[in-house]
């Protein structure tokens, strides 16, 4: 008996080795075997499949995929003050891969954890920024690292009231979260993308959307601080 396969793992999951075996959407792909390498919290799998190439020959391939579930992220903005509200928190993967201190400026985000994207992002906005938002605008949904990570991230935007900004740290302490909110002029946030201070992909995508098609869009070049 193996946890995550025929008995529940620590998150109550079974059948993790059957993920993808029933897919029929691409006739050029035939999945043969799925091996669970780890399911301590998220799931690491090695999948063996046949792939029919454009020239007709078929090759046997293996790929590892990391399944952490889908997520959602949101840009909070205020058009009257022309500001955005971001978070700052420690990210170990960035720290061990060259970021000076691992403290990243980001849009609020989190995993769906069984909720709809709309419900999850309202929860995450409240937990990470202290703001209870109204109906968020859905911007797009994308695969952030499709070569190895299964996650699809849902992007949202919503206005916030600067008067309600919390002080101190936010996040769920029991989950090890130690988050501070950072309010920036929108033009400064764009400059921080240019100078490499903001290096988080989801944040850059939402800031660029806000400049091109969102609440700060306008004809001509993107705004720049003097």
C-alpha cells in the first residue's frame, strides 16, 4: 500500500499515479505510465508517453511535472492616486538562485485550494493585503512555466482604497507567512521593472497590462518618472 496511490497521503489524496492516463485531446500523444516521485505536499510525477512527430516517426519520451495546483493573483490599484498595492515577502527559490535577499515585490497571490479562482483571489487579497475587495476583473489565465510546472495562474485586478491600508505584517502566521504591503506610484512600479527591482513575472505582466489595457492605459509611451 502506497500513500497517494491506493491509500490517502497527508492531504487525503489517492490515485495520483493515474493523472493524465485518460487524456484523448491530442491524438499524437499516448501516455503509458505515470510514476509518483513525491507527494509530501505537492506532487512530482514522471510520465512516460509516446509522441508522434511532425514527420510521422514516434518517440518514447519521459517528462517530470510538478503539480502544486492552480492559483490566482491580483493587482490592486487606485486611479485617483495613481498607485498600486504590492506585497513583499521572502522567496527561498529566488534567494538560492541569485536574488540578493529573496525579498520579492509581488502582486498578492495564492493557490486555489479547491475554491473557484474568483473566490480564491478575494481570500488571498484579504489575507495578504488586508483589503476586502469587491468584484475583481478577470484579466487572463496563463501557464507560467509549461515546460515543467502544471499550474495555471488566473490574473485579476481590482481597485482599493488607500485609506484602508493595514499597518504591520499580513499573511497567515501559522503557514509561515510574513508579508508586508508596499504602496507605490504606478510610474515608480514600472521603473522598478525597468531597473530590475521588480523581477516577479506575474507582477510584471499585471503592471504591463495596467499600462497597456488596464486602469492606467493611455495613448503614447508608458509613463516614466523623471
